[in-house]
C-alpha cells in the first residue's frame, strides 16, 4: 500500500506536468517483465522523456532501490523537509520538484539509458494497465461480483467465529473454567484432547 505522503506527491507531480502534448503515467515498468520501474514518467510530442523519482524520507532517498533515471531529464520529487536535509546530496544534473514549491532545481539533459522504442512501449503498456483499472472500477458487474465475494468471505468468517465461540463454550461446560489446567494429550494424528478425551 502506498502511504498518503506518496499519493500526495504523485498527485502534485501530475499537476505540475500538465501541459498540451505531454502524456504521463505512474509506475512505468521498463521492458517486458522488467525490474526497473519509474515512479512517474512523461513523454511529449517532441519525443522528450522525463522521469520522476518520488522520495518521502531520508532512508527512502538512501535506499538500495536505485532511482530509475533513464530519461532525457530526470527529477526527484520531495517534501520540503526532506529537500532541506538532502539538497547537498542530490547528484549533478538531476532536477528537483519540491512539494508546494514546484521546480527548485533544473535537470540537465542527458542521453537516454534505454532505447526510445523500449521506453515508448513501456509507457503504452503502463497506460493500458491504468486504463484497465479505470474500466474495472466503472464496470458495475465487476464491482458487484467483488462485493458478492466480499460478502461471502464475511459470512464465512462470521460462521467460523460463531463456531469457535460454541466450541469454547462446550469446553467450558464440559471441563469447567479450569480447563486450561487439564492434562492435554495428542493422538497419532496430532489432534489435541483435553483431560484425556477428544
């Protein structure tokens, strides 16, 4: 699950990058079954790729999970407090967007680390994934099926909860409140009996 802080930064970078001819997507996995994922990527009608890496804490910034900076321009997206802590550690050429302030450090253009076609295909696949999520959320039959499944699981949990209560009550009636002190015996199948009885 994403934290509220991460979701807030995702929404903010989306707002900052809204422009005619710019197309963006969260969590773009690079290549088929790729291991690198860009937190947010934009691609414009001039073919310029921008990658944004969202960090919410110093440990997150210093984690072994490498920042996937494969675009022409690459940026960190940070809360103000974190930016003030790590501003001197940000590599040369990497830009920075700060929450509530926008662009505070420009990025330097670099060569793509991955082929243009791979990046474009990766973005298309990720956009389609997001489209599927949206379609499913609008698909009432899909939502109703999920609701039915949730209701069935709740009913099943309720049934077993009552069954456990009944079994505990039976044990208390049969052995009294000191049933925990009764000798416990395990048969060959590993089933426990209390007071020598199953």
